[in-house]
């Protein structure tokens, strides 16, 4: 079991596709998203499911009441601090890790509908940026996040930490083919927007109340020309003269906030 945790904490997922997480904050987020904190036993049918926990004696005492609420089928492994440090890949191990099975979402249901607000990460390489985008999407009414094939994995350990638990609550579709994804969105009646600093349409003037998908390009190069051409509309985020662009996560957050503002900050789907 220790070898499985060590390998999975490095890659972010187990061979079964379960998410490997580490640290008290993510563990609490997984418990909360799965309903383990407000039920006597077990998680919700639609939320993430804990499959196995690895912890030290000190953390087992800290989370004793929570661990006792877990169903009997959740494997709990107690190890020494020294053994845990050998398993983890972080500089300051925090004594608790777990395998979490994420919900399986139906793409059309998650990315379609009247309130669709889908963020599409196109070639981002910084896991911190992608995690921050996921966090903003959860906070501001995003209905799904999709990543294209040449994008850092949303299940990368650094991405998961930066998402601050959003990965447990938000439908995430990884390594999508761009042509197939955009064709699906168009079939669902979703308008695809691209950020383009040369556009004459400011993001605040665009209609973001309708179902939309937002293309967010690479940190330095922005969107590829081919993707830009496939967008239905282009919008610009006004910035000061002399600045070439904004950080990808910041740009995504600006658009998500503007969409939430236009929609009256009424989030149809509680997270």
C-alpha cells in the first residue's frame, strides 16, 4: 500500500483513476464535498468517494471524529511520521493522504443548458494557473472546466492543491480534442468566446448571460490561431497601455466575474 501511495502521490492519480491527495486542507475539502461531515456514515451518491486514507498517529488523533464517520469499506492505514515522509513528495509532509474517486459527469449535461459557463484551458503549462482557474470557476458560477490535450493535467498534484477543493465539486474534463469539444459545445447551443486584446468588443459589452464557453490560451503565447478562428466571438479585457497581456488565471477570473455580474450573481447550481 505504501508503494501505491508513493507512486500515486507523484502522478496525481492511481491506476484505477482515483485522485491522490495530501494534506489536511484537501482532506477536509474531500470530506465536505463528499458529504462525510454532515452524515453519520458515508458520502453522497453524487459527490467524491473516499477509498483509502494514509495517516500518521498525530493526524489520526486530529481527525479522529472524521475518520470514525467513514464507512467500513474505506481503508485507513496508520504509519509512523518517518514512513509517511518516505511516501510523500512534498517538502513539509502534513501527515495525511487519501485516494478519492471523483464523480463521473455526463458531458452534455455538465457543459450544456441555459446557464452553461464552461472554461476551456488551451495549452496552459503552469499547474498553479490551471488550479486557480478551477477555483475561480467554482466560486463564480462556472458549470465545467475542460482542458485540451496539450494542457497540464487538472489532476496534477500542484493543480489540485491550487484548486483549493474545486476539483472535488466541479465537472472537469481532461485532455479533450479541440475539434470534438468545440463541435459538442456548438451542438449544445453554447457560444464560444476567445479573449483577444485586439478585439473592439470589451468583455463588459458582450452578452455573457447566454450559454458560453471561454477559451483561455497559454501563459505567454495566448491562443493558437486555429483556435481563435474557431471561436464564435472575440472579446477584449481592457488593460493599461504598455501592458501586453494578463496572467491566464487572472484573465479567466475577470471573465467569470463579469459573467456572474451580468447574471445577477445568481448561481443556479450550488457547489
